[in-house]
């Protein structure tokens, strides 16, 4: 039986609000701590010296909608769900690292931002915010079709 889209959206909204509360309470700080340690090690290995890491913290919370959508999508076996969740999170974390590198290393002047910084940064931030939904559609495409289309209609197509 297919689920009504309104019910699904409500479930995702409730779970996302709960996860956002956890994220802003402690999760975001732990994530930045781990990311900071990883990037510090990566840059030391590459021989790049950065005195201060500046994060665009608003872009990091795009993990939450992806987690909510993957957890609430039906018809995915537990092992496949965890595998797809880990794959998606690794892609999102990789995107966070690329945005961090772009925002810190591609700037010619750390005090003032050039026009090129905004031309590069704005589209990348928009892409970063849309990426959780794109990943959900790609990783859960069959389950997504089952979510909103009755199985009889899907089998007929």
C-alpha cells in the first residue's frame, strides 16, 4: 500500500526537527571537532599551513535531511539502508571538505572576498544544500517509486 505524500513529509519534518535539535545541542560541535582533526592532519600531510580554520557552519547541517529521508523511506532492507546511508554521508562529508577547501584556499585575501569568491562559492553552497535530496533520489530510487506509486501500477509500467 502506498503512503500518502503528506504523511511522509510530516514524518520527515518531525524527525528532522528532532535531529536539528540534537545537531545544535551537541552534534554539530562533535562533527566540527572530528572534521577539524581530519583536515588538520590532511593539510599537515600535504604541507599546507593554515593558521585558522574558518567553517561555513550553515552548510554542514545538510546531513540531517538526508538521514531523515533515508531512515523513513520504506522498502529498503536494513543492511542496504545502512550501506546507502553510509555512502551518502561519505559523499556529503566529502562535499563539506571540498567546500571548506574552496572557501579557505581559493581566496586571494582572507580579509576581503573577491568577486570570484562569490561566483564560486554561491553555486557550490546551493549545490551542497540540494545534494541530500539528489542523493536520496539516486540511492533510494526504487523505494521512492514504491513509496508514492501503488505496486500494481509500478508493475504495469
